[in-house]
């Protein structure tokens, strides 16, 4: 199953956005979604923006994802990110 997650755009330059993903930042190609600006929330899938989303929709989706992960006992994933080895 594929999952696109809402991320907040921190900066945009030359078709690439720096985005806030939980407690870290990464880069996302935004050339397929015209008009992306700093402060927007976008849906990111595999390093590419697929849509700009409403702030309230993004916040609700993030809340639901956090609730689902916490219900499964995966709080560590949300705190440390996918590269965590689980030690801290």
C-alpha cells in the first residue's frame, strides 16, 4: 500500500521544497504541483508533491496518523522517524 503524507513547506527553490516531516526536514520535488509556496501543506509521496492541501485537512490527517501509530504501540516511529534503530 502507498501512503502520501501531509508535510509543511519550509522553503521552495528551483522546483524543490524543503519540508518539515515530523521532527526533521527533507526535500520534495514540487515541479508537478504549480504554485507551491512556503507555509503550504502538500501531500508528499516518494519524495514528490502530489497536491497542495488545506491546513485543517493536513492537521487532521496528521492527528489521525499519530493516533493510529500510537494505538499500535509505534510512538517511537513518530518521534524518531523511519531511520530510527529503536534505541532512543
